[in-house]
């Protein structure tokens, strides 16, 4: 139950962050829509944000946390602090070089980030400018990731789970400033948004420094040293970053290819923001909490505890992710219409974005399962195997995205849809490879409780889909009505609430979860 409590702490704060994130994206969609300024900003935000996801949501922790946790348990808190200082010194040294080179070479890098932008010079130039503004965010978030890993290893999850709230708040303020100054769908609005990201990075860093101070783990800046522990961190970290960040790398590849189609980058971004809600709440929460838990149990030789943690994590993930994925695939138009369709975001944008969202959603369970399976490797300091499978998945996704994008473009089908299909299939390929190897090695044995509950979760989700379709049909006149956002949001809430009620009732009736367990989980 302590494990579920930690999941709930991280997931609850992440949910709060995503609520702010939706509010942020509603404002951005109304201000920028899916035009050339929106495309330029999405690329400028995506590049440093890719590194935020790689480092801040589990990939960096896959190498740092096991070493840091062993230092705490084996050598004490002071030895762990010194290791964290050495790791931070090396990280700062490398990142300063990377950022300086990137700032100087940004016009050339843009041909790799968004090759399709060079057709429209003003879009290309704006993307270069905005990315230069947002690049320092990478430095801040990399240090935030290191501090987050240290705090997570100490059993403190609140500070690291709150950093995205700061980002969303800063970007919302930037958007409101744009609206106040009368900038709509213009380059000035994109510039203000980019500066919002810049400021957010330093605010997030201050939050984590405060958390480290509360934990008695202040880190001093020191001269970089290539100690044996730092060498080990580098050896484990490089493949860990690749394998742990496969979801974000898939999205980045999709952005590069989508830049060849006007507006496609923005449509993928808005769809990605919606389907990442359950991914963040469930998958990232599990990834953050499960790794230190499994690492500690392996160190103490508690293999039974390891198996139980893994099975309960997978059960928890599927319990929430399967119905979420099917709901997003069933009523994507209702969701996108209510959240984004206003101002510069048109009905045609809703049609395209909802179609992409429905396909993205089918890959959601796979991306969450990757978060469950990966810690079993990282806790054993095996980052090579996940990296190899991530490389296979990335290759399949890249090839599939390119082929399907141009095939669909030739056939007159939405080319963005090809990217979404390839991304979802790449996620399922990676999840299968990770699971099959764990099973073969005997490191993940599915217990009887999980075998019983998964089919019942699928059955309950299928009935929920039928309820959602019927409710969507009945509420269609109200959702299409010209009423304000809050009225439409209320009807959408009713629709989703009915689906959740049907699912919860069946979960209770079939014994997947008892009323007592549901009550404890809800309270947490």
C-alpha cells in the first residue's frame, strides 16, 4: 500500500499539473491556432522539452537513481551527496558546451529539427529565434532532473512532481500577456511564449533547490571530475536516456516528418497533449516510484517483493490506462471540440486533431507498460537491453512514419495519420520486446491475481465504450451548441462521468477491486 500511496502522490500532483497544462493549451490554441506561428513555437518548445522528458521523467534517473540509492544505503547520505555533486558538475560542463554550440548553429540545426520549414522563410526564421530563446531551459531542467532523482531516492516525490505545475503556470501567464497586448496568431505571441518557457526553467530550478535544502542535501558547484562513479553513470546513462526516452524520441521524429505538411506539427502537438494526460498520471508516476522501490528490494534480496511490486504496478497501470485509451479513441472529437475549438482553432483543426488523437490513444497502454517494464532492467543496472529494443522500435517508427506519411499524402489521406499509426505500433513493439525478455529471464512472472484481473478489465472497458457511444449520441446537440466553454465542458464531464461510472461499477462487480480499495485509492 505504501507503493500505491507513492503512485497517488506523484499521480495526483501530475494530474494537477495536467489540468493547468490543459488550461495552458486551451489558451495557446485560441491564440496561435495551427498556423505557421504555432508550428514554429511547437518546434521551439519541443526541442528543449524533449530533453526535459528524457531527463526529467525517468530516463536520466534510470542510471542515476540506482547508483545514488546504493550510496545512501551502503555508504551514507554524505557519500551520496558528493556523488550527486560530481554528477552535476559533469552535467553542467557538457550542457554549457551543448547550449553554446546549439545557439550558434541553430539555423543549421533547424534543417534537422523541421526540414519542411525552409519552404516558408518567415516560419523558418521565427523557429530559429524561438528555439534560441528556449534553449537555456535544457540546462535548468537537466539539473532539475538530477535533483529530482536524488529526492525520489530519499522517498520525497512532491517537489519533483510539482515542477510541471510551475512550467504551465508561467506559460499561461505568457499567453495572457499576449492576449492583453492584442497579439493573436502573430509572431509576437510566439516570442512571448518562448520567453515564458525560459523563465519557467529557472523557477523550476529554484523549486528543486528549495526541496534539496529541506532534505538536507544541498549540492555545491565543483570542478568536474571523472571519478569511477561518474564513469559508471555515463556508461549506464547513455543507453538509459535512449531507451527511457523512446516515447519522446518517437514524437520528435514525428515532428520532423510532420514539418513537411503545413499545420501538421500543431495538430500532432495538440493530440499529443491530450493522450499524454493518462501517460503522465499513470506511466510516469509508476516509472518514478517503481525504480527506487525495486532497486532497494533487489539490494536486500527480497525477490518476492520485487515480483509483487512489478505485478501490482502493471495491474494498476492497466486498470487506468486501458479504459483511458479506449475512451480517447471512442470520443476524440467531443474532447478536442470542447477543449480547443475557439479563436484561431477551427472546426477543420478539430477534425484532423481528433483523428490523430484516436490513433495515438491505441498506443497508450504500450507506452505505459514500457514505464513498468523498464525499471526491472535499470534496477539491475542493465541499460543496454532496453537501449537495444528502443533502437529497434525507433527504427521501425522512423521507417514506418516516412513510408506512411508519403503514402497517405499520395492517397489523399491525412498524412499526420501515418505518423500516429507508426508511433503507436513502435510503442507496442518496444513493450513486447521488454516483456518477452523479462519473462524469459525469470525477472517478471505474472501472478494469478494479474492473470484473473486483466480479462475483466478488458471486458469492463468494452462495456464502457458502448456507454460512451450512446451518451455521445444523446449529448451531441448540447456539445455542438454555441454555448460557452464551461457549459460544453459540463456536458463533456457528464459524458466522461457516465463512462467512468459504468467502468467502476463493473470493476467492483467483477471483484477486480473492492469498495474499500477504491475508497482508499480515491482518498489518496
